[in-house]
C-alpha cells in the first residue's frame, strides 16, 4: 500500500515539473523589434558662400525740367558673397550678402526740347536676409542698400552733355534657394531697386532724374561649410 502511494506521488510530481516546460515550448517565439537607422540630419544653412548670377533688369527714369521719361532695361551679370546662420533646432536662417554687377540697361527718348538717355552701367547692393529652411530648400526675403552708376546723356539743339553719379538708394526683394549638390546651391532672386534722385548737368542747366528698377536673376553659389 505504501509503495503504491509513493509511486503515485512521484508520478504526480513528474507531471507537475514537465507541464510548465511543455506549455513554454508551445508559446510563440517573439523576436526583438528591428532597429531602424536614425534619419539623416536636416541640412544646416550656416556658413559663408560665394556665387555668380545673371539676369535681366527693367526700370524707369523719371526726368524733370520737361525732359521725357525713359525705361532703361538690359542684362545683368555679376557676383555675390555672404554668410548665413541657422539657429539650432529652428528653420529660421539670417544672413548678410553683398553683390556687384555689370549692367547694360539704357533707354533714349526725344521730345521737342531735345533728347535724353538714361543708363545704369554697374550696380551693387548690401542686403540683410531672413529665410525659412525646409531641409534642402529655403525661401527668403532681403532688404538693404542699393548703389550704382546712373549716367545721363542729353542733347539740346547742337549742344551735348554727359554726366554720371554714384546713385544710392534701397532694395527689397526675395527668392528661393536650394541645395543641388554637395556644397553647391542654386537660386532665383527678385528685387526692386530705388536708386534715388540725382541732379545731372545738361545743356543750359541741370535736370533731376529718379531711377528705379525691377530685377530677376538666377545664381549658383559654392558654400564653404558642410551640410
């Protein structure tokens, strides 16, 4: 009798030990979640750059003392350089830029009093920029000081004259810039330039002339900092 009780107890103990192991073997195996690579960091626009640009400008010269108004227009070809700073963890980019350009904008008009020609032979600007970066693309606005050579040629009867001034005024505008390769950006830029009013010597006296310009350029720049 005692032997039978011992055998039964031993069998029950063996079943109790084997059951959890069998149940564990039947449970589905879970694998750890795969590790995903961290996304590449967004482009950082901070750093210095230098570039070249070309485009077209169309303007208006308002001439006083009865002289006819003109609409100087022509090609623009030049270079620009600047520095941008993007705030940490922010899409906001601020910077400063200057450029210098060759212009061939000109126009001539005549009336009963004679003939006048307005020219813009070179131009430049120093602008502050503020932009909003969307990874490799940035939209920006810009404003600052514009300057250039405004030349006036006049004829009254047989008398002729040529006079020029370094005109100084203001510029406002904006554009879109994008990363197109390692350390290379391309942009399209629009600006409105007001070169102010200057007084020019003409036959028989002086004439005041106010020159404004709209300009559209495309540019390519090399950025010295890494992205």
